[in-house]
């Protein structure tokens, strides 16, 4: 099958966590023998910011980790008809420009033989609905939403059965425990990998990460981008080390050097769109690192709370959990094994590739029946 995925950026995951998932799914599809193409607009902000901060060489980690994925760079004058020529399935990420979304819909309406899906992986359908309202979806066959709560938003917009919940997942061929992990009980300290953003979870980070790490006597390494001076000053006050950006391909090795990690979801995903974890939760459990989460409603039962991971209702409980992980090797071993088992059983990019192919089959069958 020929699959074309219009990503915001496949090359760069600078403040673009969904790139991790898209890389994994496309890699899995290519491994199965499907023809995969990934058009990427030149001058996209994720790639531009990565180059600005770390130079062209920063793109090499993705190239080395995914040699089978070669983005097709295009500009505003590109021939979209040529880019989708021969495609059976076209998927458009919601961080693309409105004009691209509209033009692809026009091609589909004009007789395009491909199935066309819109992939939404953000909270703005709730936080900034006017931005979604500006998209023109005429011609689209459906929507892929990365959580059931977001799917419901699209159903209320009239999509009905043409919206599918398509959760993110871990690329388990690359995100996995290191060799000898069962004997790695001498790891020390915490790691947190996440971007600062616009300060929408500053209080949560202080309450559920910075303060508990210090109170538990655990060193903390923090990786991510968009940390302003005041954020770095806050880290300094708590004795945490800010390590800057890290290529996603290097994250398994970062996890392997630490005892545990913490999941701190953004406020929109705890208050307005429950049931949607960050991509790091999938990736951390796939790497076998014990994880403690700030309050989060797993409304879709993706994981087993208390078995795959621990959850803290407040800062005091978080501190207690971190102290327990520090002092109880058996607890660390149990969480590591159980979290890994759940990801491998339910939440790998191979599972999501199966789901995507099944969605395409159902759409193609409906179109044949209608014809």
C-alpha cells in the first residue's frame, strides 16, 4: 500500500513530541513493505528552532535512527497532486497550514482515489477551538484523534462514525530496556524529559517534581526546550540540573542512566481532555524505567495504576513514592516489568500501524460498496 503522511516535521522533534510517534508508525509500515512518503514543509518552526539552537548536525540523530525514513521537503509552490500521486492513504497532521488541509480536501473531492484523514494530537480543539474552526474539511474521510475525549469533541462537531481514537504509542524497536537491565539496580537519581512551554504546568512541576525530588534526596536531571531564565532559576533553587535539549533517539540511554522518572501532564490533559498521557509515558514504560505520575485520570484504562506505574495525589504522596523507589529494589523491578509488559502487549507503534491499516480497509470497503 502507498501511504503519504504530511507531518509538521519528521526531522525535528523540537517541542514536537508527536514526531516521536509518527516516526515509529511510519518506520513500522515501511518495515512491513508498504511504500511510505513523508512530505514536510520547508521552514517549519520545529526544524528552524532546532537548527537555531543546535545547528544542522542536530538533525543527524533522526537520520541515523531512522535511515528508512527520508522526508520529502516541499515549499508553498509544491505540486500537491504529484505528492499524493498513487497514494492509497493520505494523513495530514493538524500542525500543517490551513491552505494545505484545504487543497488536499479539494483533490479528494475532485476524484482523488486515496482515503484522506486528519490527525489531531493537540488540545487546541478545546483550548482554542477557533483555530480548528478555520480548517476546511470538505473531502476528508475522517479524523484520527489521540484520545477518546478529543474524539468526542469531533463527534459533537458532526463527524459521527468518521472519527477514530488513535492513541500515541512507543516505538518498541528503539525504546526498550538496555541489555542487562534486570541487574541494573545501582542506578541513581531522577530524570524528567519535557518542555517548559508557556508555564501552564509550572505549579505542577514544582509541586510534583522539583520539591519531592529534593525532599526524597534524589538528584534530578531535566531535559527539554523553551526554558526561560526564570524556569532555570527555579531549577537552581531546587538543586536540579538543566541539561537542555536531547535528541529523542538518545532518550533510551538517558532513561537507562537513572533510577526513575515522573509524568507531569499539562493542565488541559487533566481538566479538559482526560485519558491522554504524554508520549513520554509510553516511551518510559517501554524502556523499563519506574514511573510515578502526578494526578491523571486514565479514563480509557490504558495502563494499570499501582502495577505499571504509581500515582501521587499530592506532593507529600509523590515524595513518599520516590523514597519507596529509592529504598525498595523489588518495587522498582516490579514496576519496570509490569509497565514494559503492558506497552508491549497494547501500546507499541506496531499496534497503531495495525489500527491504521484496519481503518483504511474499512473506509475502502465502504467506498467500494457505495460505488
